C-alpha cells in the first residue's frame, strides 16, 4: 500500500516524465516509445540494449538523457583491442615521496559513472564484454581482491548494430539476460526525417536542462518497487513467460514449432517491474495487464531463441510475442465470459454469461 508521501512521489515522477520527454524533444525527433522504454528501465533499476542501424541518434539520445537527469555520463567505445581493465580500472604502483614506500593504488575506469554508454558492445571479445557483468548485476566491481561499489543510480545502455556481422562478437545469452530491455530503434517516418534534416542542417544547438538529480532518482526507484500489483497481473506475466518455453506443457503449437529456448524467471520479474514503472510514469498508482503487454516485447525479444524453422520462414521473436499476447487476451475473455475469473479480472459492469 502506498503512503501519502509515496503518492506524492508518484505524482512527482509523472510530472518528471513529462518534463524529461519535453526536454529530450528539443534534441531528439520522435522516438517516444524508445524514450519511454529507457525511462522505464532506469526507474526499475534495469539496463537497456539499444539495437538499430547507424545514424539513428542512439548516442545522442543517451547523452541527452544523462543531461536531463543531471547524471555523470561515461562513454566506452568497444573495440577488438579493448581490455577489461580499460573498463573497470587498474592498479598502479605509487611511491610515497616522503617515506619512499611503494604501494598499489586503484585507478577507477570509466565504469564509475551513473549512465554508461557501451557503444557497439558486440565489437569486443567476450572476455571484455564480461567485464560488465558484475557491474550490471551487483553494482560493484572487484579488482585486486577488493570490492568497489558503484555510485547510484547506475544504468548501462549498450548499443549494437544489427546489420554488421564482420568482426563482431555476438553477446552470449547469459549476458543478454542481464539487460532488462532490448529496445529496437527503427527508421523515422517521413515527417520526422524531414524535421531531423531541417534541424541538423541549421546553425542551431538546442540545449536541455536537468530535471532530476541522482539522489532523488534513487528515491523514486524505491517508490517503483512499492507500487502495488494484483495477483492476477503477476499470473498474467507468468503465463506469457511460461508459454514461451517449448518443452513445457501448455506451450502453443507456434512456440513448439519455432522456438528452441524460452524466457527464464528473470523475464517474469522484469515484466512486473516494467509494468510498475510504466504505471507510475503514466501517473497511475497500480500496475495493470496493459502495462505488462506494453513492456512484453522489449523484455522478451532477446530471451526467446528461435530455431532454424523460424529463420527459414522469416518468423521473428516479436511475431511470436504478439501471438502470445493475443492468445492470452482471448483466453482471458473466454474465462471472463464463463464466470471463471475473480472480480478483479473483469471490467466494471461486466457480468458472467
């Protein structure tokens, strides 16, 4: 149950969402869905993998987001020769001029920031990619046998080019699973592209102002965790995830035919957390099944592994997710009409058949 101060915080976060999108609109044209997914992940304490072809302003979007949130921004350009210590930091020998005693001193790497842009993360070998794992999961790094806590909030945004395969190292499934969202950035439509060209070819440099500071963001992240969610919403999220597993009873024929591996329990957690964060951003005090549906694609698209049959027939994870949502909606309507659902499942005024 939300307390009075929590309700005020929800209203504050809703207003902050409006201000942040307004500020980003000065720099970024369109991409409202992408901006919403980034903010949902951040306030749910998750990380994002942004996938899109070059030239879609992925880096500009992330830098502008850091400016609007008054957070320390660090960019790491991933290359084949990048070493783990180039990310986490390294120990150097330092001599005390007075005593002449030498000791090891840890020099922090670029991972010590609030918003970390891992640019073209698939261009570096797995050994260096893995340097992010501990930071993303534990919000700390270990060097020389000592743990170093990362400053909160901590948010990793990795970019990846989907069409460039030569000289790249695809992320292993275990690391992909650490990303809450896999956000796809598509081409702009005609009007948006016209506005992009008009803005970027003029002598104008739009500025954004900070709307939230780091400590307040951490407090609002805690508020998101306290947002109530009904049991039927959790069951709905579980059903979406469990039906993506082809070897389990109840899996649809589409999943059995085209999926080799389904989503794990972390997907269920992120569906519920994402639903909570989305509800708060939209000014609501509880999460609904519609919120779960809205975050289903970015949560599940990198956790559902399709097989050769799907590749041969051009079936993508997004299509499978869409069919799972449609199937769940149909079954919910059938159960509601038959009176098999409790009252919380039904809209007001609906009666059993």
